[in-house]
C-alpha cells in the first residue's frame, strides 16, 4: 500500500494538530501512546453522543486519525528498521512485513479502544507490538486477540476475551453451526448446541498439531448421536464437553499464548493425523 505509506504521515500530523487543540502534545515517542489512550478513552466515555450512522462514521474517522498516528509512531520507534510498512489487508491499512505474515492493525485497535474502553488499551497494544517485532511474544499478562469467523461467514478482526461469550452463545442457542477463533499460531474451533459441544485446538499449522478437548469425567469412547439445528453428528461420547467446560477452555485459550501452557490447563487428547 505505497500510497498509504505517504498518506499516513499526513494523517498522523493531522492527529498531532487535532490533539494539540485539546492540550495534548504528541511527539512520536513510545510514551505518547498513553496520551492517545487517554484521548480515545474520552471518546469512549461519550459514546452515547455518537449513537447514529453519522456518529459511527465520526468515531471511525477518529480511529483512522489516531490509529495512523500510532502506526507512524511505531515505525519511527523501530518497526521500520524491522521491515514493517503499511500494507493492505482486505482494503484496510495495517502494518506488516511483506511476505512474512507478521501484521498488526493500529486503526482497528484505535477503533476498539473507542468502542470497548480500557480493556482494549493502546499502551498494552504497543507493548505487544514491540514484543512481536522483537520475536519475543510475552507469555503472561497479555491476552490473545484472535480474529473470529462464524459458519455463516461473518468475520471480525481481533476480538477481546469479553466478546468471546457472544460467539459462544451463537452456537449454544443454535444460531450458528460453528465458530472459529483464528490466532497467530493456529485456531480454536467448536460446534454443538445447548450444553453439548465438540471442540478442537490446532497449533503450528505447518507442523499440524491438533488436540480434541475431552470430558475428563467420561471414559466412553463409543460414538453417540449429537443433533444440532444444523445436522446430526456422531462424535465419541468422551469428546462431548459441557457449556461450562467450553467457556473454561475459551478463557484458557485467550489467557495462554503458549501451546504448552494452554494444554496444561485443559483435558485433551492428541488428534492423530
């Protein structure tokens, strides 16, 4: 996205000028992420004033303005030296290293900070980005922010843990056949209905490591019928987990960035390829 690499600099400067009117000085240092976080936090506190289509467009424009600033700050603070540039992801400008699959989305993050509040903080996002750039993903204190895709084809980028319950409910209530959380190292998928679910976690897709979540209180490996609004399945009885067990598994998936840490918390069996 060569054009946006030029445009982003101008947009970021507009953010600097815009913030100045509110008494905020943005100087392209890593520390200025806190000032951006505070400004977007003020926008979150006034969401009721933007409860219209025009209001939603205004908030997105604010996210583009300050997301571009955060992106330019990241580039100036070392990401450019690592090979990061603005590239296009389905029409959305994001930062990435061309050909590597390593990407981050400052515009999306700024928008989520406005809509979701402090749970989508800019400072923690910046910390994670620098860790990604250095190849040192933090193991504690940071939650996954996977993309999500439903069976009906709805896709949402980088959801928070707080949003995961909504997607669980879509399957539990029979509104979606399945949901997939897609992360940097694989994916977590589940289907079912009511209080019966089948769930798998896949890691290191190049090496194809996959695990079936199991009910540790069930030893029956015979196949049984599982009927949902979308069809009839015949999983092993031991592979059927409850809604509570699914919610725990999702929480641990979001809370553990390392495959081994996640598996240590969740009863599972290896899926033989």
